[in-house]
C-alpha cells in the first residue's frame, strides 16, 4: 500500500466540510513524524480488539462455523463484546468507540446487554464505518498487523496472539465462538467464564510482552517503510518525557529536544509549527467571514486590523517560501498559488487582500468538489454567506500567538505512549 494512501477517516471530505481544503495539507506534514496512526486510533486496546476479532473470524471460517460472507457480523459482535468487557472492568475508561450507547444499553439492561450485528444492538449509528473496522483497520494494516484481506492477521500478529492470548481463550472458545456466530445476551455483572476472560485480557494493564509488541509496531511503527524519514521511535520517547498541553509551545519544546538526536525529526516539527501558524490563522479568519453576511469586505478588514493590528505573529515570507513546495504537492498549483498570495497579504497586514484571497481559496476548493463556495461577494459588493456561523470571535493577538487547531496525529501517538507507560528507552 503506498504510504500516502494512509488517510485519516476523520479528515476525509464529507459533503462540504473543510472549506479551505487544509486536511490534505496538515495530514501530509503529519506523516513526517507520525507514520501510522490517525486521529481516532490512539487506543491500544482498540488494536487488541481489532486483531482478536480478525483472528477469531478466520478461525471460525477455518472450522467451518461461518462462511466468508459472514466475516463482518462476527467482527461487529466481537467489537461489542470487547467494548462491554472493557466497560464492565472500568466504567471510567474513555477510549472506547461507542461509549455513549454502551453506557445507555448497560444501564437500561442493568448490566445485561445484547450482542448482535443488527441496528438495534450496534454501539455506533454506523458501527462498520465509525467503529474499529472503519477507523483502525488502515493504521493496523500500515503497521503490518493485518493483511490487505478483510479477514485474518499477519504472521507476526498470529504468533503474538497465540503466545499471549490463546492460552486463556482456548478453554472458553466454544462459548465465545457461539456468541460470535449467533449473538446473544451477556450479563456483564455476573459474567460467564468467556466474558471474564475477555475482561482480563482487555484490562488497562499491559503485560511486558504486550508493551513490547504494541510498542514496536503501533507506538514506534517499526515496520513502516515510509518515503519520509521514520523517526517515530525517538518522537515517542520525547513525547513520553514531555508534559504539557498539545500546542505551539509543546511542539516547539520537543523540536528543540530533538535537535541533538535527530535533526530531521526536529526540522519536521519546526515545519509543522510554521504550517500551523498559517493554517490556524487563515482558518479563524475564514470562520469570521462566515459571521459577516451582508458586510462590506473593507469594513471586515478594518475590524480585523483593529483587533490584531497590522502584523500577525509567527508567519514570515521565509516561512511561506519553505513550505509552499510541499503545500503544492498536497493540494494543487492553483490552490498553492492562492494560499501563497493570501499569506503574503497577511504578512503585509493587507486584510482586504487577505479576505479576497480567502474567498478565492474557498471557491477553488469547493469547485474541485463540484460545489458552490461557502461565501462570495454579491453583486452589491457585500459578502453573501451560504453557510453562516451565528457567532465566531476572533482570538486576541495574544491568543493568536499560541493558536493551535489541527492535531497532526500527535495526541494519538502521545496517548499510545501513555497507555504503554514507556519509561525505559535504552
């Protein structure tokens, strides 16, 4: 699978989302530092449930218990079982897909829940798309945990499962297989042996062998062969050693630490910081335009200048020049040219040109989707906003200095590091 096909399902365009089309830009820059994860895939136990579901599906097919056409129903039931097992063990856990429905079903049934692939039992409105199948399969495949096929696991994952999980599962396999094939009701408060076994396996505590396996292949992306430099192992270490909230200061701190170990990683982080200054600033300005229906652009420009002054922080011509080549590769020559022109006006403090640039930027992006722009100038010269925001305050200039909007998959990797409690990296 080509490296750049690893998309974040949360960032894929759905209808008219992402009016400036910045998703492909920040995703591309992200892949220099986080090569395998996506925004929703920061749960290690999510990967555990995924690989078990696929392993069990293959086993049931091999045993003649189901046909290949039944693989998805089995997967969805295993995802539900795993989610309920985790919730029954610790109802404060927050990284379970479908947690709201799980809580609802659990409380309504007083611990007795229905496990089935039908719409009434699914833990998400569309469990296939928004559950583990839809959101964890690509990261797991890129990490070489699962093959391209819809069932089964890779040889290294099979060996890991059989050494670390199958010994516990084998005695309860007949009962577990029965509910995976046919579904049924589970009493989470008075669990049968197969369910309590899943509860033990899926607890928040990881064995040493689990830390090694998930650390190598999920946290450090050991087998990912990207066209970008893979410094994820070092990045994981630095994330584990660094406290603080995700944002400009946090990423800059790690970039400085990385300088003496891996200049390539450090440079990639500095570039992300520079890119985010551009994307965050233009994004909040565009959102402000969506609150400005029937206003003259010159009036809006005056409002912005009164709020920010004639110079925005953290953006320079050198910054733009260093990033534009990769921005062009992530978008299109026309889009990149418009972005460059808009950012140039921003650097100069010419907010009227910035507004016109944002209108062109949005028009080009939406044209590529065969859709109308979100906002344009009407015949009377006023802004005509098709998708107005009721309210959107511009950040203060002090807030703008630290503004951070896009995730760059850093929180997902940091979450994996924290779950595995990585402390010794020698």
